[in-house]
C-alpha cells in the first residue's frame, strides 16, 4: 500500500507531464518564478493560535470569570 506522500508525488508528476506542453502553463510558471525572485509572492500569515492553546485560553477565561464572581 502506498503512503499519502507517494501518491501525492505520483499525482504531481502526472500533472507536470500534462502541463509540460501547455504554453499558458509554462508562461504562468515563468511569471510565478519571476515574482518569487522579486519577493512579490508572499506566503499567507495565519493569526489563529496553535491548537493546544485554544483550550487553555478558554479555560483561563472561565477561571478568571469564576474568581470575579466569588
């Protein structure tokens, strides 16, 4: 049984072969490469807290609220 990574690599290779003859794809790839060299392709920044801190923040807010009520 193939791992997910192996399946993904195969899919990428198949798609690259499909697009290797497409001039629009080649042009798009060149534009993206040029943007990367110029530093114009910015990766998105996510502002969500890490998964393990969501519960802690909620728990802390509940405890803070309980201490005010007492």
